[in-house]
C-alpha cells in the first residue's frame, strides 16, 4: 500500500479591498448579483460573477424552488449562461459571495459539490484553469488558482 497527499495553495486576503483591481471588480459584480437571489426557503443568498477571456462578465444568483432539488446555485446559473451565450469563450475566473438573512456569513463560501463538478467540466473542456474567488458577506476572501484545486480526483469525460 502507498499513501499520497493531495494539497493545494490558497491565497487569503483579509478584505475585499486587498484584491487586485480586476478581482475586486469581479467580486463586486458577484455582490450585486447576490441581490437578485431568490432564496425564500433557505434565506441563503449567493451571487456569482464569471469573467470570460473576452472581458465579458456574466452574472448568476441562486434560484430556489419549493421542490428543493429543482433550484439552481448561483455558480451554475452563471456558468451555464456563459456557456450558452458565449460558446467557445474560455472562463478565466469566478467570484462567489454568500450571505444569510438568518446570521452573518463572515467566512468564505465555497461552491457545493454539484457546482464544483459543473465548473470542472468547463475547466477540463477549455484546458485552462479557472480561478475561484470566494467570500461571505464580509471578511476574508479566498482565492484558488484552479477549480481542480478544490475538486481533487475529479470526474471527467476520460472515464466514459
């Protein structure tokens, strides 16, 4: 038997203002998108902003449904919209921010497993990393250089 360690580097910024201009602007777009979240059941609002290689920013917010599995996370709303409206244009970065109407979210919110898999599909397809920016309502911002960092041993079409 052998053991392997899987690890990655994560950049941690104390505040939104510590990000470079491009990342700060993208996260501010995600914060604006969060305002359009439809979350009457969980009261957990998420906004996402996708930066494409052509400079276009595509927004998404979570959209809940009384039949819980029928809702869609902000990340997938934004990524799928980008893929359908701008096919063939690579995704460079995604900013994600979350807040709750029940309590303060002051730690970065990471994409759920379904969103990680969906973003991974695009990262694998375009053969270029997609950086991920994550924050709560306020506080630290985390940045990963690639989605693959937070989805090690990911599933892709090579297994089919």
